[in-house]
C-alpha cells in the first residue's frame, strides 16, 4: 500500500536554499539575530538548542541526541562521538 506516511518527506532543495549562510554576510547576521531573539522569547518550558558554526554553516547542537542539525535543513545532521561532543560544547555561539 502506498500511503503518504511511506513516502519520503524530504524534497529537493531549490538553488536558493543551496546557498550557504556564510556566503551571504547580511543574511547570516540577520539569521543570527533571529536566533538570538527566539532564545530571548523562549519561556521556561521551551528551550532553544544552542547554535555552533561548523563547515561554513550554522548548526543546532543537540546534546541529548549527540548530533549537529543544520539550522536551515534539520534533515542534514551529523552524529557526534565523545571527542566531538566535548569540542562542540565549547564552540556554542
């Protein structure tokens, strides 16, 4: 049976989405400002993940899952080992 749940949820990114955040200095700073504003607005019940810069991209540092997740595309992630966990915990923006 072909149900919608069995189909892939990821769609090919457009050429605009493929551009790196770091390739657009003005947009990069606006993105960081939006992330900081969202952190300030979060209440006690909701906590925003810390952000790190790695390989010219911004990543959410998800400590419980031991992953880096791309800010623009959460399907793009990197699993971390013990050494990398320690390294990225020191690089939080």
